């Protein structure tokens, strides 16, 4: 019985760790994410012009945000982790978008363009999101930044990419 309990406990622990490292991009969440790992989000301070040519969301990386990352991803409940995360995460204080042109700038100053549904059959992405610096279409992977970029666009310009 003890052995079965240990195996069940281990399986539950592995499952919880696996879940904690998956990116969370829930449309109803309304969080602005700066990365694909658990807890990598910013606090929304204000929104104006959402859905227009001058959409702006003001954001701040707070101690609460850093704590969410430390606990959710690093599994570190210490204040040292919070301080380190706050010092290491360098993001701007806003994301902006031109919903008419379907372009936006994220918290890192990176520019993107939304080009509609993807036409590539081998793509993991539902939508074509172009990195305007490189000219490349993001491939849909978390490594490409697709989920983060698309979530920012969805918050700035709701109703276009659902």
C-alpha cells in the first residue's frame, strides 16, 4: 500500500510540475504575458482606445507578478526569488496597437503585424503573425513567441483574432 501511495504521489507531483510549465493564454484572463512560462504576466494599469488605431494598455511588473512566476514556475516561495525576478525582467510600461492596420508593439518594443488565418498546412499557428523586424511569420511555437504576441494583439484589438 505504501508503495502504491508513493507512486501515486510521484505521479501527481510530476503532473503538477508539467501543468505549471505550460503557457496559459486564456482569452478571458485579460492578462498581458511577457513570456510563455507559468506566472510570466504583467499587471494591467489602464487601457485606452482598445480596438482603435490608438490602442494602449499600460502595464507594470509588480511584486505580485514576480511572485506568481517564482511560485508557479520556479517553485520558489522566497522573497529572494521575487527580488531577483523583478531585477531581471526588463519590460516596457505599455503595449500599443493600431487595430485598423492590425499592427502592434509589445512590452519589449518588438513590432508585429496580424495577417489573418495561416495558409501553411504545416504550421502550428492558427493565425499568421509577422515579426516586422525579421520579416518572418511566427511558427506557432512558444519558442517563436507566437502565443505571447497573439495574446497582446487580442487584448489590444479584441474581436479580430478569436
